[in-house]
């Protein structure tokens, strides 16, 4: 069993709770700490750790407060260096070297984004459930088997982006940045097609752009493609 709760999922801030019924974890801490406290009923001591994908503020804004709350924060050495906070609860972990937090076995892996050393995370619990968490990347070079839950960025659609550029709503330079740093609907579909989805129970589409996405279209497209339950927080 894996239960996912999304407090925030956008360029304004990202923060999620995942639990297997034994060990609750934070994924990202990119919103105000008071919002986090309120959203999690002031039970921050429940969290055995926090996984941080990279150093952008919408993913790690509350890191100092999370550390002060006694929560270990796991990230790449590059992300730790870029955040620039010195604390004994910052735990740098190496790509493709698994580590344990409570009942979770976690495998960090490299992704592609315009930052120091971004990670995605593959989490497995003792019951054999597997959660994939990937955000802020334009490509995933790995394939995964036996996934039961997928949390993946679906930031924009090329079609909507091109329409917005033509109409003048989005400046052309934004397209270059998006193509080199964020996951499009089209790439998400290719990624899902390339992976074994036979055990997948839920797909969560994360970090949708305010102007270059369409929630209903994205949800319908992915449901049609996969036949799975799709959530957009």
C-alpha cells in the first residue's frame, strides 16, 4: 500500500507526502513551512526524511525549517552544495547507490535539468510496491519494471506552447528553456509507452504549467494511453 498526498504541485511550490503505512516521507519542501505544518496537521515529527530533487526554491524553499524540525534531508552532493546550507541532517546520497529510510529502500538516479545535480527517486517498500518520483527533467534515460505508483512531471504540451508563442502570450526564449529543463506531455507519453505498466495502480501528473498546459486534456490523454487511474494535484 502506498498513499500519496499533494500539498502543492506547481512552479510556485512543490511538496508531497508518501507513506506505506509505516514510514511517512516528504518529497520536496518547496513551500512555506507554515503551510506545510498546517497541511500536515502540525504533525511534522511523523516524517522520517525528506527527499529533495534539486536546489530551485519551488522544491526546497523550507529546507532550513525542515532541518530545524529534526528531519533528515536526502539529496545529491551537487544539490547540497548549491543550496549552501551546512547542517548535520543534510544527507548527500550518490546516484544509483540505494539507501534505506525506515521501511523504504530508495534508489536515486540522475535526470536532466538546468541545475547542479538533479535526481529522480525510485522508492520500494517491504511489500514490493514501487513508487517512481520524477520532476523537472526533459528526458528520462532509464526504464523501470514493477512500478505500482508513478509521480511524474507533465509541465507543458508542445502544441499549447507553440500556440502561445504564436499569439504572443509566451516569449520564444521560454520555449528553449522548457525544452531543456521540463517534461512535456509528448515526452511523458513516450516514457510511459517505453515502460512496463502492468502493475501500475496510480499515475500522478505533477508540476503543470499555468499557461502551457490543459489539465483535462492531459488527464484524458494519459488515461486513454495507459488505462490507469490518473491524478493531477
